């Protein structure tokens, strides 16, 4: 079940990444942002699943260590146990107040009979406990720290010598190198083409050519005031292009379809930006679909 959920998350992340790149290529910024948000959510879910899996594995190791420490015949690793004993604080002398130079601090408890009896009883209990007690807490700590102990040979040490194993490399693996070179070359070419497609470029308009755009509007305001809606969409998109584009001649074709005629050639890059912006424009209760976008010979 976990593998199926992880596969679904990976598939969702891959699909969101593809759509993000596709929307960026089409200059549909709002849709690219939405796809990017879903991609971020999928990445966070995958990262959280990986962290939880690592924490679960660590918890299982600690649980195994605790189970081993409760076994009466189990002994912690000597190296870890000795290290814990070395790091233990120095023992404090019992009845440290007896070493005080203040005479009143020494004689005042002695004058009290209850103090004498209590001190003698405490001293006896401490002596018996010191003679019979075993380092149980240190033993438990050594068991738990053994889980995090480095390998026997150290992080950079060589492992213990084992039987020599001869590894036979199968012949005919040279084509892996060819596939790798082709994959790297294709990835580099794709990244270069994507960067060229998503960057602004200067267009060379052709003289004597006009641009014709046919729109189909959808929404509550599409049928009421289509010309005003089309003009608002046009101004919204041309304002984001940051270049001077003449006003189009708007003609209603019936229903919610309109034709916009611009008297100049807009160029390849500007046409792609305008196409994506018109279909992705964020106007209240209005959405547009570009039916046709072509260039025709201009009027003479």
C-alpha cells in the first residue's frame, strides 16, 4: 500500500512538472502557477514520507535495542559501555558537610540525637548500596547508544577481510555509455530549447500583413456585453506584454464569438504570448478560448 501511494505521489509530481513547463511555454502564467503549487505539494508529501520512513526505521532499531537490553543474558558492546563509564561524572564524597571548616556546621548536627541516628542510618544504607549495586543505568544507556555507534572499522576504516569474490562484468555493456551520452545531449538540447521558448525575443514584423484573432467567450458576461469583455481582455493582455500594439477592430460574429483584427504583424513570439494570455486571462466570470489566430494580407 505504501508503494502504491508513493507511486501515485511520484506520478502526480511528474505530471505537474510537465504541465508547469507546458504552461510556461504557452505563456499561461496563472495555470503554470497552479501546476507549480501542486508540484510543490507533491514534493513536500514525498519528502515527508521519506523522513517518516527514516524515523520509523530508527524507532525500530531503538525498540530492538531496548528489547535486547531487557534480556538477562544480553551484554552491551564493550567499547560503548567503557565510553559511557569514562564519561560518567566523578563520584561525590558522602556527607560532604563533615569536611566543612565551619565548626558550627560540624557540631550542630552532632548535638542533635536524631541527626546522629539519621546520619548513621543513611551512611549504612549508602555503604550497602555502593557495595551491592550494579551500573544498571549505564548498561541501559550503553545498549541504546550502541544503535548509533559507528562501524567497527570506523567511517573511513577498511572492513574486515572476507573471502575474495571475483566479479565478472558482463560483456556488451558499451551501449549504456551511448544511451547516457544521448540522454545528456538530449537533456541539454531540451533545456536550451525551453529557455529559448520561455524568454522574450524581439520580433521582426512583416510589412503589409495583419493579424486576425477569433475568440469564443464563456461566462455570465459573455453574452451580455461581448465587445466590452473582449476589449477588457485585450487591454489586460497587451498591458502585460509591455510593448505597443495598436487597438484591434472588434467585430461580433454572433453568439459569444468575436473577431479581432490588428492592422500589423505581431510576430511569432508576440502571437504565442497573446494566445496564452487570452486563454489564461483572469477576469471575473469570463473566460476566452482562441478559435483561430492567423495572419492575412493587410488592406492596400
